[in-house]
C-alpha cells in the first residue's frame, strides 16, 4: 500500500525526474518565469528553493554544490550574480505559483511559476497613505503654540519698527544743530567784513586831510 507517501513521482523514473527538474530549474533561473503543469510546478518549487538559499553564500563550495544539481554553468553564474543579491533579505518563499486554467486536450491544470522579486507588478513600492488630521473647535495645543509664536514675532516686528521711528527724528535734530553751527561762523565773517571796509575809509580820509 502507498498510504501517507506524499512524494510525487510524476510518472517518471528517478533519473528522468531529476533531469527534468534540473532543466526546469535552469529555465526558471534564466527566464525568471515558466509555464508548466501544477504538479510539476510544486515539485520544482521544492527542488529549486534550497538552491536559491545556497546561493546566498557566494563561495566556491556553494557554487560546486549548486552545479551538481543544475549541471549548467550559465545558470549557476546567473543565480549567484543576479538572483542572489536581489533575494538576499528574503528568508524563504522565493517562488510564486499562479494558476492559469486547464489545458486543452488532456484538461491538465496549468500554472505560471515565477521568482517573486522579479515581478515588477507585485514589487512596486506602495506609497504610504497620508494621514488626515482633524482639528477641534477649541483648537489643539499645536495650533495654540503656533498662534503664540506668530503673535510674538509680530510684537517683535512692531517693537523694531517703533524703535526705528523714534531714532529718525533724533538724527534730523542733530543735522539741524550742525547746520546752525555752520551758519554761525558765516555770520561772524560777514560782520567782520564791514569793520574792515570802515577802517579802509578812515585811512583814506586821514590821507586827504
């Protein structure tokens, strides 16, 4: 009896099944997605995911172990160079199976198996929803603090403007005083000039006499 045996032989011998899964794993690594039957996809997922986990350790020993399963040096280099760096932070679940319906002819259940991190539709970063804030009628503490800051800034501006206005008349007074001082010597000079003219006239009269 075959009770409790969950391993699927896929109707093939061990050598045939191993060669088929190796070829499918190479195709999945190189093309990132393949179409196959659901039974083969489930068997392939169990076969390829341990190899992807092994590729996180990029060493000669890891490459040799993976090569013993894939038997394709191009698939090995693709796995270690492109696939491993992209799935480095993922702890497992590297593949996704999407059912695509039944096949015409034998009505076999078909599906698409792909590497999760290489699907651009599912891996696009979603924008975080913006949080809407509601204000109460009384106003929040943040609003009160903002109004206090605004009032303080307006008071400072008014104080500076008043100080500037007070300083401007003082400057005008100083200028007027300076002008008065400059006018005083001019008046003295004008007064001194008539005395000189009178002295000249007196000397001329003495000469005539």
